[in-house]
C-alpha cells in the first residue's frame, strides 16, 4: 500500500475536520457546541488506519468544544467519546441528575463546563458557567474558572450574601452575570463586584425609583467599577424608561449599552442628552419606539457603534468617532451629516437609496468606509425593462465605484436585484471589492454569466441567497454554467448560491464529468454551495475536498 506524506495527510484531515465543525457556534465564554453527528463523523475518520489516527490526533484539538447532556442515555455516548480521546466539555441541562451522574462517572468531573447548581454538586474546577435558582451557593465551592453565572426564575431576589460569595469565588475580571426572569428585584445589593465585566438583565421585574435604598442603576454607577457591558431586555420597570438614560449618563465605566424594550416609547431628546453627557460609551443599541423627532443637536465624539430605530447622523454637529451605523441613510441631510462629521471614521453604512447622494459619497472615497449594505427596493428603478433611466443609474453607480479605493464589500438585501447590476459589478473588475452579496436576483443567464465572471480578477466571495426567475432553471445548463465559471475565474474562493430554483432532475454523466474536471483545474475555490440536492453534484464537491460551508461574513 502506498503511504502518503504526513503533510498531505494533515492537509486532507484539516479539510474534513473543517466540515465537522462548520455548524458549531461559539458561546459567551468561548466554547463551541458540537452536535452528535459531527462527533460520530470524527470517529469514523479515525477508522481509516492506525497511522492516520495517530497522526491526526497530534494536530486536532477538541479544546473549547462542548457537548450537551440532555438525559442519562447521553452519558454512555460521552463515555464512548472520552475513550476515543475526545475530551469534550460537558453541559448539563436541568432535567438530568448531575449529582448521581457525576458520582457514577467521577472521571467526567474535569470536563463539566456548565451545570445547574445542586446541593450535592461536587467541586468542578473546570466549570465556567453556572445557573443558580436557589440560595445553596456557599463559600465551600471551589470554582476557579467560573466566567458566567445566571440567576434564574426561581429566585425572588438577589441577596447581599450571594453576591459577596460571587466576589470571593470569581478571581478574575471577566465575569458575565445574567439575571433572567426574576420577577421582583427591589434592589441589587451594593457589593463591589471587582470581577464583573458584563451584566444582562432579561425579562425581570424591578424598581428603578425607590426611597432609602440604592437602585440597581445607582449600584452599577457606584460599585460595579469593572463593568463594561450592560444589557436590559424586555423588563418590567416601575418608572419611565427615561430614568435609565438619565441615571447612566454620567457613568464612566460602561463601554456597551443595550436597552431593548419594544413596547416602550421614549422621546428622542432623552437619547441625544444622554449621548451629549456621556464620554465613555463605545456601543449603543436601542430597540424601542422613539418619538418627538425634533431638531436636537448631538456633540458626542466617543461613540463608535450605534444601532438605533431611526437615523441620527443628521443630528451631529461635531466630529464623531462613529464606525458602524445600522440605521438606513436615505435623505440628503443625512448624507451631508456623514460628509461633515463622520467622513473620516465611518466603516459600515446601511443605505436606503441608489441616487446622486450615495454616488457622491462613494466617489468622495471616505478613507475608512469598507462595507455598504443597500436595503431599497429595485422595483422603483423599473428593473423589468431596459429603460434609459435604469441604465443611467447603473452607469453612475459604477462610475462612483471606480473613484473609490477603500470599499471591500457590497451587500444588496433588497427584495429583487436585476441581473444587469450583477453583471455590471463583475465587469467593473474593481481592484478592491472582494465580496458581493445579493439577497435575490431576478434571473439567471447560463449562457452569458461565465463571460462576466471571466472579466473579474479580484473578487474573492460571491453570495446569492436566491434566484427568482419566471420559470425554473434547467439543471444541466446551470451546472455547465458553474463549470465555465470555474474555468474562467481564478480569484473566487467562496461561491454561495443557496436557493437557485434549479429543476430537480438528474445531471447527465457528461455534465458531471465536465463539472468535476473544472473543479479539479480550479486552484482558488475553497467553498462551493449550489443549493442542488440531486444529480451527484454534492458528492463531486465533497470528493474533491471542497467545503460546502459559507463563512458568516458572506451571508
């Protein structure tokens, strides 16, 4: 039997392992949840040979991977994985007896990273996340790696003693504290939590205005001196929402604030006053209804990221530090505000129009602007005919892009995008634009598209969420088109066409062979998703070690 060099074996396994991990998501303490099928895939890969197994175990680590245990039957699976040297972190859910399980299998204790508090819970030195729904937490616990604590619904209040214990047990300054569904919090005791970095208050009932005792917000200002992030989501408070912003305005530690109260009303003046008084906050996310849109002035020069129901650009009257703004920009005064006060810092824009204002801004080449998302409807541009006005808009757009050397990605989340826009952007062959993403395009031309892809030598990523033609696309011409694109373009690393409305017929053997040969000749493609479930195309992609995973920044 011919033995492959170790470098080739390692490269092969890296591609396969990448597929195993493609659906895992990182949580707030840095772990990735991995599901049962992916673990089983890893074990099957290990059956290739003893040499293969020995080699890949040196290069693959399961550090920070976790597996959730939902019932007792899962324990046997976990034990099997640990026998195969997969040292997975273990998450326990509330419907399993942790104490009995861990006493029966004591060697699993070092791998438990998340659990609910139990009066018999042994010392778990690697525990990083703990849910507390009672007062059984005491000073005997030895949890040096604890980074996340959740106080859950069965608790009526948060006591001084339990917060003091948190302060004693958690040693570093990276604790995330979540108070979830606790119905009646009159106060949070004024304990100086030196380790607290992030506080989340979710669907709780608490009082913000009261006599003689400090409110939760006053405690945050005076005692939580390491707190960087505060989130208040869907809470029932006993006063006006305005009180939150008035109290937190002088805070000098918070860098990120999220207030999400979808059923609440708040005057815009409260937000502008808050921003003008606070010089520490870097990120502000608001989800509520803002009323009274009068002409208020903002002079804040520290905020970098704002997510707000309405656009605030036009209210600035001094140089800002805004990098990310998710509210759509759609009128001349907003574009003027960007040019005057945000020009040198803005990195990401949401745009609601394709007109002379955005053309002018793009042509001015803002030094930091790299990403634009367009949200308008192209139906207003008469996309269903070849009107002179539509052609002129596209020409003005591409001319503006030609004068810009900083944009790297364009996303079109519009309902429908004409194919003429796609081909125009490909034909532009822009040296700096590396990513194009379209939500829906109106048609697919299998004969013409390869030509335009061949004109572009700089694009790295293309994503089309859906193709919505008048009729279904024949599968063989579609696959031939992709084959030609692979032959004519040597810059694309990622192609994602999620829902192509291709007819579910079989691909002929001749077309399959052409596709596989094109795939083998192409040296740049790393990931290819075509939304085809039949015809053997998926098998060909996998056989050639090409991923079908689209990176999160593409979609």
